[in-house]
C-alpha cells in the first residue's frame, strides 16, 4: 500500500473484543464524532504523531504547557532565554497567572520533533518549572 495517496480512503475491517468495543463506543458517542471511522482515524493520527515524536523523523506541531513558580530567582530570565534560543520552532505563547505564585504558559511549536524535544528538555532542566507537558500532533 502506498502512503502517498493521502485523499484515497481504504476500507478495512478489524476484530476487537466486544467489551473493548462497548467501552470505545461509550467514549466515542460522548465525543460526538461524525462516525466510528472518524474516531478510528483520529486515534490513528494521534498514534502516528506520537511515533514521529519518538522517532525524530518528521515535522510536528506540539503544544508545550508549563507550570512554574515565577518568584524563584532567575527563572523568568532562563525561561525567556530558552524561548529566544528556540524561536525557530516557537509560533506563539500564552501566559496565564494561576495564582500569586504560579504561572501557566502554553507554547505552540512547529518543527522537527528532535528540535522540539531539545526545547522541552531545556525547559525540564530549569529549576522552578513544576511541570512540562507536551501534546503532539501532525498534519496527517
């Protein structure tokens, strides 16, 4: 099967345990997908994006969400420096004040997965960043 034919739909069948299908459809109907095929396509896209993320072989889009204590000395400067050093993959960011001590920032990125992995590792190594969560997607 050629992976170059993006618009052509292929029909295939799968066999799953009944209990798994019931559980899947419970969430499927909650998500209000157009149909079961669209739900499976969405899962397949997520899987492919995750594999690209691990394999460093493709361009991805990722939202990097960080939570940090902005009162720690030097944290804001280090965070700003990390973002400027990775400006080639950062599309934009949004900063939110959770409370007096804690901030949340969402950083939207686009680039090769190994570039974004390096950026997230840099963030994880900054003292005072409490969490770094990455949500990866692709253009598939």
